[in-house]
């Protein structure tokens, strides 16, 4: 594992900050259990532009900031260790893994074709939901005491959002392609 360069540290911090901004943009809209968010867009960009290690690190720092009490999350209590009992915390854990998976699939291919980019972005969206939905189910049923079945969880945390998430994946893929070729290789990215 290579050491982080100052440039890597700045980019990791930048994407952690972008995740905060994405959460804060929609903080005051609606009272849905699973809110609309630009978080997945930032996650996919982080993995696509920073690579697996640095992308996951940036999302990990974002989640850690929130768990340490900085009010960076979209839903109340907005931060602190109690947030692990929020129904949406699984999606945040999925952010870390999704950034890693996206970066792993692209793996330093600055000239990644549409098929590789699409696979990376779709895998990232799949990972976010694969982490978020079971957590949502578990917290609602076993912690909050609400009897919500699997179709109910899907209607709450998947169906209203998957179309938007696919559009975010498309936009992130286009940006990764456009911006990625202009960035010099980062130390956190592997060679093809």
C-alpha cells in the first residue's frame, strides 16, 4: 500500500466535503424515511475519479465525521453515534463499499469504454441498495418495532429512487469519462 501524497489527501477531503454538501442540499425537503439524495452521485464520482482506495477513504471519512458528531447527515439526528440506529445508515455504509467497487472495476483505465463505465456505475448503485435495504428492514422491524415486510421496504427504499439513481449513475459515468482523462494518475489508483 502506497502512502498518501498531499494531493491525494486534498482530493479525499474534497470528496468527503462534496458528500456533506450533497446531504445538506436536501436536508429540509420532505419527511420520507429514505430521502432523495445526491449522495450516490458523489459516491460514484469518488470511486470513478479517485480509484477504489481513495474513493472508499473519502466516503469513510464522511461517515466517520458524522458518527463523531459533526452534523453532516441528511436526516435527524444529523450526526453522532446514535445515527447507527437510523434506518438509512446502511446506505451510508454502502457508500464506502460502492466507491471501492466502482474504483475497482474502472481500476485506473482512464480510457474506460462505455461498457466498463456502465458496469462500474451500475455495480455502485447495486452495492448501495444491497447494503441499505437489509439495514432498513432490520432497523424498522427489530429496532423501531414496525412490522414492515420486504415489499414494503422495497416500496420505501428502492422503487421511488432507482430511476433517479440510474440517472445519477449515467451522469457520473459521463463526468468520470470527461474529467478522468484530464486528471493525472493518483497514487491510490492501480495501473491497468
